[in-house]
C-alpha cells in the first residue's frame, strides 16, 4: 500500500484527516491518515516540549517553576497597557475600563489588550466593546497579595 509523508503548516480549524481524504479524492483513490505529529501549535514548538519524566525530574529538583511560561508571554501580539493608579481598584474587581483610565499609550484599533496595574502587575486580558466604549475583562489573572 503506497504511503505519503507530508508536512503541513496550517491555521487553526484545519482538519488534516479531511486534507488527506481530499488529496486521495484528487488522486482517484482513498486517502486516510495513519499518523499525526504536531510540531508546533501557536507559539509552542515540539522542541520546547518536555516529557512527563523530565517534568517530574524538574519538580524533584525544585526547578519546575523556572520552566513555566508566564501568561502574558503566551500572547506576544497583544498590546500591553497599564492603568492609572486611580483605576486600579476597578480592574482588580473585574470592572470594565475606559481608554481614559490608561497610563500608557494604546495602539489604535486594539481589540484585545493585556492589562497591567500601575505597579506593572499583570491583571488579565481585556476585550474592546465598541458599543459601550470600554474594555471588558475576558480573562482575569490577578492574584491579590502577589
């Protein structure tokens, strides 16, 4: 039975099984996937991956925390914006914020932002709502006292 090995770079929502089937159809035969290896997903690559035993060894050595990726680093394309001290209490409680609350410049047309307080502590991801002219919390990461 003939086999083809291919490497595909695609966006989310692409079904590789369907791609294999469609290629088989174009070739006038049946196509199916025998094996799939994801080498990259978003900002993560296979080269960065750790096995469970490697993670256990890091845990046992007390160094696993040094391997963790910080949440803001998972969103390299999102603008980082800080609020003024007077608005900090609003964002700590998950309230929406106006552009006038920002202490740092906001890129034009930014739909999602990484929001920080006046002390540069990461608060969360906020989403623009054009109807209400405010950024609303999408996902909060703030932990009081850290």
